[in-house]
C-alpha cells in the first residue's frame, strides 16, 4: 500500500522543478494583500486572522514536523560553538555529527549525516537558546519572525505580506535569516531609541552576509558615504580574528563571499539563488518594509514626476492586466531614476503633498470594502 509520504515525495521530487516551486512559494507572500482585497475584506480586519493562522501553523510545524525539515541550520548552527570551544577555527575545521529530522510530514523521520564548516558571519553561532537544540533554535527564529511582524504593525499591507503563512513556515524551519531581518527591522524603525537601533544594526552585521549587503545598498541609496564605510569596517572587524587564526583564504572565501578555487562553499552564486528558497525571505522583507515608504515618497512633489515616467515605461512593456503586479518595480525604478539625478532623501523622510488629494489606487493603504 502506498503511503501519503510516498505520494508527497513523488510529487515534490527534489530537483530543479521542486526548488523553483519553493522559490515561487516564498515570493507568493506578496499575493496575500491582493487575495484579501479579492475577498472584499479590509486589511485591518484580515490582519488578526492571517497572523494568528500563520503563528499557529509555525508552532504546529515545530511541534510535529509538519512542513518542516527544510534546513540543517537548527541542528548545525548551535553546535559550531563546540568547535570553537575545542580550540578550532569553525571556518576551517568541519563539524561532523549525525541527527534525525522530521521532514515535511509528521512521522517521516529521516536519519542524516552532516560534515560542514561554518559559512556565516561569527555572531550567528552565538544567537541561540543554549541547551535547547533544534527545537529551541526553531522557536527563536519563529520569535524573530513574530517580532518583525510586530515592528511592521503600522503598515497593514506589510504585516499581511511578512505575516503570511509561508513566511511563518520558513521561520519555523529554523532558517537563520530571520534573526538579522528582525534586528535590521528594529534598526530601521524610526520609533526605536537611536542607541538601541545602532546596537541592533551592529549585531546584524555579524550574523549573515545579506545584512551588511542590504544596509550597504540602503546607505548608498541615501548617499550616506560615511555610514557605508562603517558597514564595511564593522563587518570586517567581526571576521578579523578568524582571518588571523587562518588560513585566511578559506575564511575570506566563505565570510566575504570571495570566489576562490579552494573555497569550501557548497553552492556559489548564481546557482544558490534557486537552490536556497530562504534567500527569498530578503526580497519579501525588503518589499514589506520599503514598499509603503517608497509609495509615500513617490506621492510627494519630489517623487511624483519620476513615478509618472516610470509608470509610462511600465505601460509600454507590460500588459494591462499585469500592471498592478509591477507597481513595486515602478516605485524602485522611480527612486533609482531620482537618485541618478542627484536626489538625496532627508533624514525625516518625505511628506506627501496635501494638494495631491487621496492616493487613489494605493495598493499599500487600507480601504473600505464594498458594502
């Protein structure tokens, strides 16, 4: 008799098609606000239900293994401290261990063997709940997801995107991306105390390579050259002790994503873009965080001319029925065009002009559903 797990494995065979399906699934979080509108519900009324279902699904996933087992990070990352404690450079000496994981369906227990060297930035091995194992690490990443959703609470569109079930499942799987994402969300929150924001930003630079890359682009977009240099200096400072410990080529290859023939990294770019669906957490988070901000800028007297030109370009290349899907791309395009013309954003951010009236067609604001 064919079991349910056999059917699942036959349908979701682990090949390129499966990987691309997971990538698309992660990006489907952007469709949640559209689905809410199609159901004739306001964002405000939908947020409690979406977030509650997502949180419950995350807890169930950790407790039972449902839709879980997508990464070895909850098992490996807490163990790298033991390599360090034994007097070995974790970037050089591999961590070898056996573990058992529930994959996708409760009861589907798979024994696995891991031989890996550390491939993240140093602080990520210390961000854990000691002595709690994989369950503790998955709980920590799920908490980081919940904290990020809370910090985004003032933009309901953002909450619906990042608070969606698929993002909660990624968090419940224990992907360590959620930790720097939560830290950077706090660092970019204008309501947080400045010193705490700076501390969160600095810690994020020592966790995963995407964090300094994202903030480097952020400061470049705001023409804050000293802050951009600070991102590079702080990130390098975290890795310097391991570079000195050496051998430095192996450490530099992994920590700074420098391609070398002797690099132990498993999947270099661009192949890693479709092999790791957790990478798509970052564009989802960036869209959730900056989408409403970009729209507010684009409705201001500074940004409106650039937005109109960007939308004209989109109209020429995108079919009518797909244009709303490219609204966010048009906003990015508009800002890039403004930046190229020397635009420098103020520290307080733009304020929409009162003369523009209501932002009709605003995909990011709440709306009254038809009665």
